[in-house]
C-alpha cells in the first residue's frame, strides 16, 4: 500500500523535516506545500536540506513519484474578472513548478480554480489559458488537477471539467488528475459504487492519467458541495470504504495521501496509516 499524508515543512530542517515526519508515520509517500498555502511568501529552497532529504528518501526506498507537492490555494487560474489575480496565479505557479523540480518531485496537485460567477465555460477556458502560460517552459513536472467538491463557483467538480482542460491545453501530456474521496462525494458522485466510478473516470479521462488520491472521510452528506474533511471512519464515507479504496487493486500504484483533521492539535496520520495497513478500525478518538 502506497500511503502517506500531508506533512509540515518548517524550520529548521524544512524538506528534511518533512521526510522525517512522514517516516515517523510509517509512510512511504508524502505531500508538502513549499510554503504557506495562503500567501506568496517562500523561503529559498537552498534552506531545505534537500540533499540530506534525498539520502533519507533513498534509504527508505521512497521514489520521486511518491513525493507530492500541493500548489497554494491562492492560485486561481479561472479568474477573468481581475487580471492581476490571474497574472499572479500564472507567475506563482511557474515558481512552484521550479521549486518542485528543485526538491526532486514530479507532481504538483492544483485546484483548478473558481470562475467567480463569470460562468463555467469562461472559467474553464481561462484555466486552459493560464496552464498554457505556466507550462510554456516546462516539460517534466506534471500538474495533477484535483477533483473538487463544487462549493461556490469552483470548477473541477465534474470529471468532464478536467477532461476538457486536459484536451484543450497545449501540453496535455503534463495534465494529470488527483482524485479526492471527500470532494467526489460532496460533489454528488455515488462513491460507494466505486468500481462504476472508476469505469466512468476511465471513460472520460483515463485511469492512466490518475496520479494521486486524497483519502479523506467527509463530514457532509453526499452532494452537499461543502468540502469538510473528517478523520477516517468518523464521517459519512466510513473506514471500510476508505480502506477498500486504499487497497483497491486497480489503484495499487497510486499514492494515497491523507489530509484529515488534527485531533487535539496533534496529527492523526500515524494512527490512520496503521489502521489502513492492518485493515482494522479502532475508535481512537473516543479513547
């Protein structure tokens, strides 16, 4: 099982600290933001202790394909109302692509964007325009567009949105997908018919283009379009379903990343990864 979680990236060890945190959870995959997801402030990657991190990753036999970078939330390539917001998104995504390359990762997960009431078609075409600009000088780092919950005016809550973007960009070979279990349920997909869902995804986008799964329970009823993650087994999806996804033979080569909430200000990932590996749910929060 290729399983990991979001891990922090902070001083003094930065990326080396991220790898150490992942290994403390018995993970063999990890996801980081290269800086705070809410702003554009970034520390130089020269401070990240990248060479030491790579040595530790090599010792743990964690390949570059299992290291995921998540683009910051403030990137909105779908915005047509404020040119400065769009320009910032393109410029910042270019920098994140470069930083991803510097740490030795291959994949950036990106929220497609919100059309800000301009309309879905306009927003989707703006995303295509933004990706073409951001990827113009890139031929190696892949962008994994995330399946979204559909709250507000965000795009990407239908597989068809992601397929349209992939087919319309100048470099479709660099556009991949990140599937989020919470988001798909919140968007209205019947995730419990999971094999049918994979078949639908395969028909519309192609399973060969799936790169990452965000494995999250949901606090919401299906179709709520709210996007509120729950700890594994404490939401509407349930542990048995999420364990099935984590161990599904059609997804064996795909990294599964946990983004579940902290409990009493502590990360839950060590416990949740152990439950997924054993296949046994324990009511650890109540205890």
